[in-house]
């Protein structure tokens, strides 16, 4: 399994979500379960079933976050100047124009916001490249070539 990378911001957001799930969300669900039990027969109580399902989903997410936080590595400032690595923000150019991307771990990727995973075909193609290098990416729509214009 590939190592999980998180920015400091992403790590903080996960810790905040975990805290919310363990405190506020658990209390809300416990209240829902208690109220549903007071309605009577649990075998035909849709609210009780829904609350139990919500509890299971929440606990699964708690486990996922705890595992991510335990196994993750926080992305530090890029160590090699002028080389694309996890944490780098790059400006590239292809036949469709100029684009800006930040290379992040898979859990923080958001292509619409320009955050691409180091494990994605595009992110992996950029890793290790320098200004002026070309990164070629094969996609279902064909091959795209990107020229690295700037590394921040």
C-alpha cells in the first residue's frame, strides 16, 4: 500500500473531523437512538434503524480517519529546489493552455481546485521533473504533453 501524504492543513482538518465525530456526532446519534427507543417496538421502528445505521457509518469514518492520521506523513516544504515533488505547486502549459497544479496526497486531491494526487497519472508524471521538462500523460481521451513552466 502506498504511503499516505497530507498537508498540514489536511492533517488539521482530519483531526477536527475526528474530534467532531467522537464528541458532537456521537452525542447526536446517542440522543436519536434514545428517542427512538422511547417510541416502543424496535423491530418496526424506522427511526431506530436509521439512527443505528448512522452510528455504524460514523464509527467506520472514525476508524478510517484514525488509520489515516496514524499512517500518514505530513508533506514538508519541498527539499529539492527546482524539482517537482509532493507539496510542489507547478505551472504547466499544454495545447489547451496554462494550468496550475499542487501535488498532494490522495486524500486531499481535488482536481477542480488544482490539487492532484501524487498517485494519479498526471501527478505521477510531474514528479521529478524540472522547469522546461515535458510530462507525457496517457488518458482515455489520448496523450497529453505538459511543459513545466514554473515550480513553486
